[in-house]
C-alpha cells in the first residue's frame, strides 16, 4: 500500500477517534497499536509489550513523589 495512503488513513482514523471524545493519550495509543498490528502483523505485539514495560522503569517516581528512601530502609516523608 502506498505510504501516502496509509498516512491519510491514519489521519482520518485519528480524527474519528478524537471525535468520539475519548482522552487524547488513549486515542493515540489505540490508533498506533491498531495500525502497527494491522500493517506489521502480530509479531509487533512483542515490540509493543517491550516498549510499554520500559515506560514503567520510572513509575516509582510518579506514584510516590512525597517519599524518599535511602539504602538502609529509612524513608523521609515530605509534603510539597
């Protein structure tokens, strides 16, 4: 399939997903995963899973911003 046609199809589907009123991050993720699986096959599901799990490397800092722990099991609780 022509790359320009694929780009146009992705654009139309993305605008359609935005028109549904779902959050932008979920919409873009849905469109990206759908088109990767559609055009690259289900072998890309491992790449998607690896990329998704790499995003959790820094999730500790997002979940607990008010707790600082050092190496000897003592934690300092702060309020921002």
